[in-house]
C-alpha cells in the first residue's frame, strides 16, 4: 500500500469525483432549500405580513426554476403549494383549509419544525390559568374540619 492510500482519511476532499459524494451534496443542498422554504412558511404563519408572503413566493419560484431544469418547463409545485398554504393560513376557517394544513404538517420530517408550524397555525384552547403563587388557605381549611 502506498503512503497516499494509507493517509486517504486526512484529505478534506476526494481525489477523484465520486457519484455518491456528488449526489450526497445535491441531496444536502435540496434539503437545505426545502428547510428554508418551510421556515419561510413558518415566518408567514407567525407574522401574516405581505412582505413575508412575497418572500415565500419568490423562494418558491426560485425552487421551481431550479427543479425544472429548463425555463420552459411546467414545474410549479412549490409555487402552487405556497400559494395554497398561504391562502389556507390566512383563512383558517373551514374544514378544507384545516385539512390542507394538516396534510402539509404530516409531510414534515423535522419534529421541531413541525411542532413550531403546528403551534403557529393552530391555537390550542387554554383553560383559565391558576396563579403560580401557592394558596396556603387550603391547609387551614383541612384543620378546621377536624
């Protein structure tokens, strides 16, 4: 074995391009873009501002352009989905809108991001909260009964 072969682990990059490494980098970049898209959806769900909606749609158009391969392609998944989700977020009332949001949430693999979106989209009904200060009067009530 040559010295180069024994010290291969020290190189920060491969000597020859490998299909596995190239595809891993592409998958990593795609997952980063999808996470960025999901975070843009979360930002719009929290703020409901038009500038955040416009930023989300610009990101979606860019992702569609990169995913299509050609400019004349009819690939519009991210644009259609973003528009539909924004409309559902703004008008949450109605079974169809809620179902669409839940279907989208179920497809998210990252638990933290899914829970953040769920929290932003669906307010949970909270009952009356008790004060954190302990109420010690119950101790005296128990003594008075005896």
